């Protein structure tokens, strides 16, 4: 039997996009080590509501590390202390009785706060819109083996395709740069013969859109790689730089 | 295809130019220290070396202009990348810490702009002191006249303010270079993890060796009063 833990929470409250926010504190006495971090927040919200207080808004969907909706900055680390774990998959056994936990939303001009811990990440969608796709003829599907893909390339593409668009890379970057996300999307698509055709335009358009959206420059801190729940390496950023340079000489 | 101007102002272009100018400045540091070490050579070696440089005439101006351009461009990019953070994240975190592991956040990487600015201020004083400093003319064995920069160097470094001031600023090179060397190759899209590890080791080695060689000169001259066994007359 696991004993209940007491956890002191401090979380960001902000009622809307353009109003100042503030921290609120609450102590939970019934945290179980088997709870996920988000389940712990569910308990918090239940208690708050029972006391007639407003619950804390936070984003989630799958709760199994695949949708990229959850994106909390926990004690100053995007997705919390564990490497390659999204905060929905983080368990309270990583904390001990009496711990203090500060929870903040990802902070970036390009990710305006909607409410409390929920931010608007449509800047990512707009980066995808300008090039994060392949143009194919619709209609009856092509014979699957008509376009051979090298095994190494498809494996590599698969690693970059693991990006769930959570935005932890932006949240953790001291410059709020979106290079890891954009690099992962570019590297993923550019590895395939289907993606090869639009490679140059894609690289230029998506890189330009990052700036347009107000993300910062990359300083090679590599903090993004450390917080990425999918372990995407900064080699994605190298791929992005190479594609951009290739686009210049094409 | 974007225009060249648009490309070097893109987020990728800015980083590549930071890397290229950084590598250019590192090559300059290597050349500079090799030249400086002639102060430990034959009595005339240092003055012959400086005279050779001055005798380059117009070519020297081209080299100096190129260097100034590299310093300026590197500074503008570095400062603007740092400055843009405020725009990209107007409200900071109450609590922030690195997750470690593959992260390259360190004292060195976080202080790039500060070490850089100190180096820049130092550079102005440095050029003022030596390039425009008062020197006697001496006759070389070849019969030609040369500025006695060697005497000026020894005079300045027997002054504790100069000796320790130089040592302090040049010690900062270890910070700027131990991250900068790795970062420059990363900016120029070094991709493999193995290469990255090796380049980071190389960066530590390079930073230590360059720093030690640079601080050795003022410290040696200060502690021997310019008359140590390595300085021959
Ligand atoms: C001999 C002098 C110098 C050398 C050898 C040098 C070398 C380097 C190198 C190799 C890098 C890595 C480039 C990259 O990330 O791609 C770098 C970065 C940087 N340097 Fe310098 N540097 C020098 C002087 C300066 C000066 C005068 C400044 C003035 C502020 C400066 C500010 C910076 C900054 C802020 C960065 C980080 C850029 C970023 O965040 O992406 N450096 N330096
Ligand atoms: S690169 Fe990693 S951290 Fe960034 S959005 Fe994708 S999954 Fe999240
Ligand atoms: S809720 Fe889907 S990844 Fe966390």
C-alpha cells in the first residue's frame, strides 16, 4: 500500500489572453504515487470545485504521450524532470512527500495564453500550412511499391515523424526558438521521394514562417533535445540548415 | 529561391553567419598567438615580426578591414540573437532549470554575450595600447629601423594593472571558445552525434590551449620583470 503524499502546488492563473496573471497556491494531502501528473491536477480541480473555487485550466487529450496536447512547465522544466516523458505520462512516484511543485504554461510570444496553463499553439499549425505537407494526386491510391524508399531513410524519417507538436522545445528554449519542431517536420518529409519534389520551397517557407510567428533565433543550447518527450535530436536542426542552404543553390 | 540578402537574414542564415564569423575569429586568434609567441624567440624576433606586418602596407589595411568586419558582424548577430529573446518571450519563467542530458546549457553558453562584450571592450583598449602606443625606434641587425614594440609589451606587462587585466579578460576566452567552437560547427549543420561529441572535446582542448598561451605572456613578463630566462636580450 502506498501512503498518501502531501504536495504543495503553485500554479499560474490567468483569466484571459491579455490580462495579467498571477500564481496561486494549494496544498494537496491525498496524492498517490500511482497518479499521473495530470490525475493529480484532476484531484486538485475536484477539491477546488468542492470549495466553490474556479478550477485550473490545463490542456490534455490522449494522456498516453501521443497527442502533444499536454505541455506544462513543471519546476522550470518542460514536461517535468524525466527525459523522454510527456507530462501526462509522468507519475507522482517521481516526487516525495512534502515536495513543492511550481507549474507554469509554456511561455512564448508566439504561444499566447488562452487561460491559466492553456496556450494557443496555432503558430505551429501555420508553420505546417506553408509547407509541412506533400502534394499528391488524389483519386485511386498508387501501387504501394511504385516508389521505393530506402530502409535507412524511412527509419530516420520515422524518428523525426515522432514529433507530437507539443511545443516543449519552444517552452524550454532560452530564446523561445521553434527550430526543433520545424526541423523535425522538414527532416521527416524531406526523407521521402514524395517529399523530395517540394523540398526547397518547403524549407524556405517553413523557416521564414518561424520568424513571422515571432519565435526566437536558435543559439544551439540544445535544451530542446533534452526536453523533447520523443527524444528528437538537434540533428533535425542540422537537416533544416542543410535543406535551407541547398534551396539557395537549387 | 530567396535572395542572398533575405537568406542571410533568415533564422538559418543568421546562425550560419555567426558560425562563419566565429570560425574566422578563431583562426585569427591562432595566427595572433603564434605571432605573439615570437616574444620568446631571439631578441629581435618580435620586432621583426611586427615590422613584417606593418610592411604589408595596403594589404595590411585589407586584412584589418576584414577583421573589423568579422568582429562587427559577429557582434551584431550575437547581440541581436540575445536581444530578440525578450521579444520572443516577454514574460519569463518564475522558475527555470535545464533538464541536463543532451543539453548544452552551461555557464559558457549562457554567458556568450557577456564574455563577448567584455572581449570587444578589451579589444579597443588593446589596439589603443599597442597599435597606437608610443614606441622608440630601434635598429635591427639588418640595418633597418623598426618600432620597439617588444619594449612596449614588456613595459606594459610589468604594470600589474595591465598584466592582471589582460589575464582576466583573456581567461574569459575559455568560456567563449569552449561553447563557441562546438556551436560554430553545429551552426554549420554538423549532424552526427559522434562528430558532435568529438567536436565538444576538441572545443575544450582548443579553449584551454588558446587561453593558456594567451595568458602566459602577461603573467610570465610580470613575474619575471621581463628578464626571465625565456626573454633573451
Ligand atoms: C576573438 C574573438 C571572438 C571569437 C574567437 C568568437 C568566437 C565565437 C564562436 C566560434 C561562436 C559560435 C558561433 C555559433 O554559435 O555559430 C561565438 C558565438 C557568440 N559570440 Fe563570439 N567570438 C569572439 C568575439 C565576440 C564578440 C566581440 C562578441 C560581442 C558581443 C561575441 C558574442 C558572441 C555571442 C553572443 C555568441 C552566441 C551567438 C548565439 O547565441 O547564437 N563574440 N563566438
Ligand atoms: S520536437 Fe519534441 S518537444 Fe518539439 S514539438 Fe515536437 S515532440 Fe514536442
Ligand atoms: S495528453 Fe496527449 S501527449 Fe500528453
